């Protein structure tokens, strides 16, 4: 059997699409917001291993995302937010790595230096992810990610990073920053199906909490 001949195109991204879990065609460089579906995100993230696959055992991005969301809720309350607003931060925490469902998990050291050709020109991986997140935000009608919310999510993400280093990696020698204290609870990683369901349940709970006055 000969090699498959891919069609040549002039426009960047014209044939750069993937088929998702639900059978949807998505263009990661510049997706139609209507092609973004939560079941696709949950399924994909539940099968992507954190730490670039270098965890000591399988630990999914989906589980990481749920844990970040739960911690965001606690941190937001501790910062004096009302419970309703804290639930918004929790929802956005759950979705903070949603782009990885479409472009994979790029390790931190590469995100700022890797350049990718997109329909908008040459972008860093981080810039391409930011554009993709905007499409996810639009497609799922997520609340806006304000600087205050982003700060809380970053703190939660860093706390989980240090906790994961202790529990699912070899630990870490943090010689470039002063890391936060890890969580006291030891992570016992979920399997892929459990993590997928946990993600779907957490997303559904917090999304509806932001769409109606269910908890007032």
C-alpha cells in the first residue's frame, strides 16, 4: 500500500481538522464554536496523562481539572467571594485545561517558545491556546475569565502541581520559584472512566449553578 497523498492547500488550517469522540470535525487552529462539546472534552482529557506522560502511574488531565475546580471554590470563598461567584471560579477552574482536548498537553517549558503557523499567522503555543479557549468559551457560553478569576485558578493550578509532584511523580527540586505548600490529602489517581464521569458531573453541577439562581 502506498503512502496516503494529503491534498495541498494554500490556506493554513484548511485541512487541519480532527475527528472527536462524538464524531465531530473540529479545526483546532480556529474552531467553529458550535463544534465544541463537553463530552468530547471530558473524554479526551480523561485519556491524557499529566506530566507529559511521565507520571509514575496514569493520572489524567480530567482528574487534575476537577481537583483544580474544587480548590478554586475553596480559595474563592477564602478570598471573600460569595458562594455564587465562587462557583463561577470553580467552573472556570474545571475548564482551565479544556484546550488540551483539541491540541494535547504541551509541557510548561515549551508553551512560550514553540511557534505554530495558524490562519492568523505565526503564534506561540500559548497564543494559539488562548485563541482556542476563546472559541470554547463562546461555544459553551462560559463566564468571562476575569483577571481576578485567572489569578485564583493559577494559584490552585500551582498548588495541584506541587501536590502531584509529591504523589504521582518523583517530587521536584523547585530551584526557579518558591512553591506553595502541597495539599495534605494524598492523590490516589482515578481510572479513565471514573475521571471522565467526575469531570462531567462537576462541569454540569457548576455550569447550572452559574446559569440560574439555584443556590440563592
